[in-house]
C-alpha cells in the first residue's frame, strides 16, 4: 500500500470510491454523506491546499482522507479548545471491496505523521453517530471519546468526537 498526497487526476477514482461508499452508509443509517457531499469541488479544494491524501493498492485509489487544521465551531461542544492547533481528519473513506486491509488505519497514521512533521500535539476526528466501524477503529488507534455534537452544516445528524494527544 502507498499513501501519498492526492493530485487532481485522482478525483475520478475518489468519486468512484465515494459512489460505492454512500449507499452502504445510507443502508447503515448513516446519512453523513449524500449526493451533494463530498463532491469533486471539495476534493479539488483539498488538493489545491495540499491536505488530501490517498491510499493506493496496485495504482488504484482505495482510500481517501483530508488531513487538515479545520475545526468546526461546534467542536467546542465536545469540550475542545478550538483555538488550540490540531490536526483534524475529515472525509475518511475506504473502498468497500478493500476493507479489513488496514487502509483506514494507514490514513489515520498519516495524520500522525503530518502532526509530528508540523509540531502539532493534538489529533482530532469526528464521525457520524451511526458509523460503527470508525467508532471501533478510533479507540484502537489511541483516540479517546470526547463527546457528541451536532454540526450546522449537517442538520439533524449527531457526531461523536475523538481526540489523541501525542
């Protein structure tokens, strides 16, 4: 497996991955993503500012993650000081045909490498309250549950927040 920064040419494969993931999310009661989000424009912006990473197996995109400094205002509702610099993982997805191969773990470890390289000591992530896979994964990677929040940009949904201190 290779983890690298995404390039614009990766967007069609990333969108194919999203199209495979969204129906499974919906079937599990997780409506965090839909037809409107994430979209090619979101990924293009991530790429333009150097914060979108892809996981590749045999030159195919099998995972994606935005590794950012973006903290939603609502993170304060989880007891976090959002003025503290943190590395925040957003838009994490793995091709359903490749689950169980450590792809999400590798992308989360990339967030740690970015944090270490930039001197940031706090890692944060949120996940839909219906996403059982990530709720199992994050504690295994050393993240602790911080609280439950709502996000104005995704009304009606609840999100669990996790944090890891380096």
